[in-house]
């Protein structure tokens, strides 16, 4: 009997020891939870990039419909209503098809992946529409900087901003904007 | 250079003929050159780190040995002249100097490892504590982590400790020592070899021996099969499950544990098979790292059979020294007087166990997941030690049960699942998520996903599941055969046609079913429309 | 001796098994997508050609060698492959000119706009069936994407091994022998899908063709010069993708600089007699059978002016071509019959190219 | 310390083993690492001989005799 009590107390002691240690970790673990997130995210910086910038992606809106890059295209087209025209360009030799939907003032381009169409770009085609930030065709570089800041790369007369998986490309001719295009940074293919 | 890359195969194809063509006394030099070439492919920066470890440990060991020799000579020459006190004082002085070199080598090399591997972990934790008090946050640093640094650092430190303990004399020749540190087959993932086991073979002369070479090649092939056909295939499903914990809970956690156990076994032992196989074709025997671990009947046995060279490293260089250290012995005395001799004497052992498992955990990776994983292993081992008398009595009640096949099977299955459950800590993002996911096994259990085709949405098609399943059965079969001795020796006795058929079948299984090349990723496979 | 036999036998089994498996695993392109079979079919040719076309689908869908033969006695072959990039064109041409020396090489300049490899799939279709040679290795090195390996082009096994789970009956049926799907490199489509609207071309920041493209265009030109072959540059009359005036001018300038003929067929649509409400099967991207025949008839005159002879008097050639013509007309008839019956072509109609409901 | 005293320590740990005869205590996995640490601690507590970690090798622990010789040697050195 006495023996058993000792055994039991030994077990209890061992358990207490574990809990003490675990509690030690757990205590840290509590405030650690967030860190571990940042730790993991730090390693997959791509992921964080996306998450943190979710709010600040380049998104075109028309009649309250958000057109996000790399988003599924069909629901968006449905929400926008009948396009002026829809043009399909089958890729050479492949069964996947790129679609071009033309609306008043802009064009939506899609690419196929595993039988689903995704938005690859939105091109503003006239000054009848403007970006949610107020930029439109015919504007100036000053307008662009006022709307989107200085963080762009410039090549030939084209300025490009990149945020997450979206890009905004603005083309100038003689100092005036002649084209505004939202581009998807395509997932690895 | 990955084991599974074409580049590595090419590297071996160049090395082998050269190795047996050069004069035998140059073989070790060729191996050294090859090892550094292999390492250079991982990045020139990494070479500096392995070189620093090599030179510092080599030099410190030489210095310790020199001190020891000088002491022996000194004491021998003055055997009569010195009093016992004077001798003791002299020995103490030498010991202190020796300890200085020893600690310098230890701190420097563990320091390098710690800084490279654990700095960000430390920063994250400091930031967390600082955030509690509203303090500032440190930026994470971008450090290079040289390939295999944990493995070669531990192997080399083991050597320094052995030399310090006077187990064997140090290697005087720096290039020869450098080969021991950098021997390329075990650089990436071990095993962690001991100098007295490995070095004589590395530095010896190796005439071409058809049997060891062909055994080696067979073992390499088997390793590739496990790694490329089974492990890399299962990995797709495991990644899918642990990558979407909100979708895959309940029974999927269980499936994930099971698949991860198989994947890890196939990957790790496959890699070790390749390592040992390559070493064997070079005439170098390397210690086994696994002995059918999933057949273990309890966790302690499991750890004697899984990643053996790591387990014995921690036992010899951490568990024993900690257990028999002066502070631990005095704790032992105190605990005995406090708790009585029975329990009291176990306290220090358990403390040492937890320290060892803490170290093992953090060695595996810089995160709380691994630390908790390590400690839980220690706790389970301690609990099973404490329960040993209970088991004992249970078996006294049912004396015949223990010998039955069913009971042993129960033990094996229990141990397998226990280890699989603990291992889920190295899958999920953090500790709380792991515990909550394991919790969902009980709260959201449902068998339907097994039958409604969800398994086919984990990135593997029906064919893949069949191949992976057959591969696992083959691994099981080989393991069962292994209990009757070396499978390759058994194969050697089989008729030639059967041997060729096995080699042929395995080779083409790897070539066809192996996960390699551009076309592998099924989701990106554009030709599946044809 | 016995040992040698034994080891030789074993080696033979291994190598044989490897190549058998390779033959089984590579895609045969017999169902669904015939474009992939084009490169292979050239090597079954038994007679030489006076005209060689190189380029992408704008040549192999738009020109009909059979029409050129029937109307002008011109022997021609189209060495096309889907999205053939200019380096593909160069190495394919080099391979061709090592086998025969035509009078005229016709190159479609659409690919001048691509300065980088676009997709592994098109690399495969352009290169897999080139016979192994130094030329092929150079072609692979020039074309391969970052994650592709040369080894997998020398032994396609290493690329296609994972097709084991997608093998179909047709992989076994066509294991050793594949059908000929094209008519001297021309893929026939008789169906019609008229041009209704074309998307507005988007503005580009830079219209200048890349240096690397000019480099290969120079190589093609010099190769033709070296072999004494006349090079004709063309832009096929496909309405989409858009051919910018800025691009056209660069080709006009290039042709002028080196004294080459450059024909932009987009400027001759009326002369050719193309009617995009009946002569295209996909809204202006490619011509259909009737369009291709009109275009070929128009181009025949130009080739005749360039001095390409009429070979209809040659008995051996006539016999070979008579067979080709028969195949061609049989397929044309079959397609027209199917169209009359069902309204679409089973083999050619792919899920993606169908008009979505409600349009 | 006498050989008998050592045997007593060992028998306390594993009454079922014949320590006087067994010569493969480590090689045959009779003693595990917990047992070894217990023995070392026990010897240190009762006889004031400390066995350094470097001496914990199979050769010294395979038989009671070998272990006894180790203890003798270590106490001589002090």
C-alpha cells in the first residue's frame, strides 16, 4: 500500500513537472501565437505580401462590380451584364480559350486554367470611364502620381505599379495618358 | 545538388570510374575534392562555414592532445620528484587549459549554428515579449543556412568531445580531417557518424569489390524508389491536407498523420539508403540509421530504431554528461532526502531526459513546434517508465497475453499512432493550431470523406494512390523480410533471372513512376488533355 | 564470347524496354490536337519541294500546298508548328535545308513580336520530333524554358514518364505507326465561323521588335543566301492577333534593306477575294478550307513570278501528288458532309471554341 | 566498495538478471540508458566515486566485473 502511494506520488510529480514545463511554453505560447504567425509568414513572404496588401490591390470597378485580377471571370461578367461583344481566341493548338469581353469604355481579358476562366487584364478604352482612384485617359503624369504615388517603374512611355498579384500600367503619348491597363501577375504556369 | 537531380547522377557517374582508376592512396583525396565540389554546388558561401568548423575543431583537438601528451611526459619524467599534491596541482592546470580549448571549439561551432539557425526564432520571441510591454520590434535578419550544418556540426563536435575525453588520438592531417567532416553522401541528412567508425574507412584504400559495389547500387535504387515513387507522391497529399486545416479536419487529420508517417519514413530512410548505398559503392561502410522503427513496441524502443545516430549522439554527448554531472548528482542527493530513495533517485534522470529532449527538439528546427514536440517525447518516455510496474503487474495477471501476436500487434500499432500524433507538431503552423487540429479528430469525426471521393481531391489521382499503396506494401514486405537478415543477401541466393527482374522492375518503376521533371506536377500537366 | 553475348543481351533488353516505354509514353497527337503531329510528318516525305513555308498556325492553317500543286504545279511543304517562335523557325529551316534545297522559303513574320519562350508545350511540339542532331541540341538550348532540361529533349521519356496514368487506347494503337493528319503540313478545317467583331487592339508602349528576333531573322536570311534560296517574308491575312502598322513598317524597311520580297496579305484581302463571313473558321484568327484555297491560289501567281517551276509534267511527282490530292479531297468531302449533317466538325470542335449559350 | 556491494546495487535494479554471469549487459540490451544513469548515480551516492560521462561506454558496462574494475581504477586515480 505504502509502495503504491509512492508510485502515485512519483507519477504526480512527473506530471507536475511536465505541466510546469508545458505551462512555461504555453505561457509563452500565448503571446507567441501571433509571432509564430509572423514567423511562418516571414518565411513565406509571398503569402504575407498578398494578405497585407489585400486591401490595396489594384481593382477596377464598374457599376459597383469589383474586377479583381486573377479572379474567376464568369461571375464578374454575369454581374456586369451583357457585354457589347465577346471575342474568343483559342490559343494555338490548345483547347483552352482566351476571352475578350468588350464593355462601354473597357475590355476584360481572361485566361483559362483547369477549365475555369480567370481575369488576366482590364483595359480602359475611352475616357468615359476612370479608375476608382480617379485616373482616366487623357490625364497627365501629375494626375497619375497624385492618384498612385511615386512607386512605379518606367519603361518607354509606360509607367507600371505593382501590388501583390496586380499591376497597373499607364501609357503616355506626348504627355497625355493614352492607355490604362490592369494586369494580372499570372500564377506560375 | 539534390540526390534526385540529374546533376547528382552525373556527378556520381563521373566520380565512380575515377575513384577506382586513381591509385588507391589517392582515393581519399578524390573523395575530399568530390565532397567540396558537391558542397560548392550548394553555394560558395556555405564552403566558408564548413571550412571554419573543420579548421577550428581540428586545431583545438590537436592542442588538447598536445597538452595531454606533455602532461604524461612531464609526470613520467618527474615521477619521483613530485609530491602527490604537486602532481594534482599540475594536472588541474593542464585540465584547465584543455578545457579552455575544448570550450572554445564548442562555443564557436555551436555559436555559428545557433546564430544561423536560431537568430530569427530568438528575435520573434523577443519581439513578442517586447510587445507585451509595448516595446519596439526588431527586424528579422536574412541569414544563410548552409546545407547540412546541423549534421556536420554535430558530427564534428562529437569528435572534439571524444578527443577531449581521450577516447582516441586526434587526426593530425588537416585534409584527412576535412574529409571526415565533409564526406558528401551524408552531408545533407546524416547519418551522424563517429570518427572512430568512419575515418579508418574513409582514409583507407579500396580495391574494386564487385559485391559491395553491387550491394551499394541496389541500395541506391531502393532508396530512389522509396523517395521518388512513394515519398514525393504522398507529399502532395500531405501538403494538401496540412495546407488547408480549415477544410481538412477530423478524419483528414488522422489520414494526414498516417500519410505523413509513411511519407517521412519513405523519404528519410530512402535518403539514408542512397547515402549508405553510395558510401558502399565507394567501399565505405556507414552505420545504419534505421532499424524498422515502425515495428517498435514502445516509444523508447522507437527512439532506439529511428534516426539512431542522432539518438545515440544525444545520449552520449548530452544525456549521460548531464545525468552524471556534479549539479545533477547533488540534486539527486537532495531529492533522495526529500522524496525518499525510490522516487528521489529518478528525479535527476527525468530532468536529464527532459533536457535532452528539449535539445533534440530545438535541434530539429527553430520553432516552438519542435520544442513542444521534443518535450512531449520526453514526457511520454517518463510516463511509460513510471507505468512500467503497472505493466508488469498487468502481465503477471495475464501471463500468456504478452506473448500473443495480437498483443504485440496492438503495441506496435499503439506506438505508431502515438508517434504519428506527436509528429503532427512538425506539420501545422503553430502549436495551438496543432492541438486544435488533433482535437477535431474527436469533435468532428466522420468517415464519409473516405468514400465520397475527397481523397481524389488531394492532388493524387486514382493511379497515384494505387502506385503509392503498392509502394508502401512493397516497403512493408521488405521490412518483414529484413527480420530474417539482409534482404540483399537473400536476393543474392535467388536465381539470376529473378535478380535481374527485380533490378529491372525497380529501375523502371523509378523511371516511370518517379516524381521528377517538368511534367510531374499533375495540376500543371498540359498533356493530360491528349 | 558467351559472356559478351549474355551481357549484350541484357543491355539490349534494358535499352529496348526503355525505348519501347518511351514510344508508348510520348503523346501521339492522334486525337484532339493534330497540330502536335506536324513536325513529325515532314520526315515521311519521299520527294523534294520547291517551296518551304516556316511559321506558326498562320501558315499551316492558311496555305494549302495541294491547291498550289493543282493550280500551279508547285511542290511545297509547310514546316509549321503551333506558336512557332523565330528560333524554332530558324532551326527547323536549317534542319530542312540540310535535307533538300528548295527554290523559295516563305517565312511568316508574326513571331517577330515574341522575344522570349512562351510555353513549354509549344517548345515540345516544335522540337520533340526534330531528329537528333547538333542542330536539334542547339535548337533546344535556344528555346528551352528555365526549368526544362536538354536531357529530356534527347530522351523525351524523362519528360513524359508521368503520362503513365493518362495512357489511352490510342497510345497503344499508334505506338509504332501514326496516321498522317496534314496535307503537306496543312491542317484542314472546312467549318465556318464568321468575323462579327474584333476587339480593339490595345496600345503598346514599345513597338520595336526585339534585337534577338532580328538576330534570328538575319540568321534565316543568311542561311537562305548561303543555300541560294530566295526568302519571301509574309504576313498572313489573319485579323487577330492584331498586326500593328508600326510592326509592318519595320518589316517593310527590313525587306527593302536586304532586297527581299515582303507581302502583307492583310493589304490584299480584296484582291485575294477573302470574305471573312465565309472564309474563316474562328472569327478571323485562321482561314478555313475555302479561305486557304483562295489565298494559295493568289500566292501561286507570286511564286510563279519568283520562278518556281511547274512540275506537273514530272511523272514520278505527279503520281505522288495524285495520291495526296485524293486524300485531300476525300477529307474535304468528309468534312463538308459532316457539316451538312451535323452543322459542326466533331474532331475539330473543341469545348473551348464553342460559342457559349446565349450568344 | 566491494564486488558484492556492486552486485547488490545491480540486483536492486533488475532482480531477474544474473549479474555475476552476464557479460553482454549492453550488447544484449539488458540495461538501458536509464539503468546506466541509475547505476552511476547510485555508485556516486553510496561510494563517492564519480564516473565521468566519457567512461560510459559498452566495454565498461557489459559485465559486473568490467564495471567493478572501472570503479576500482577511478577510485585509485583520485
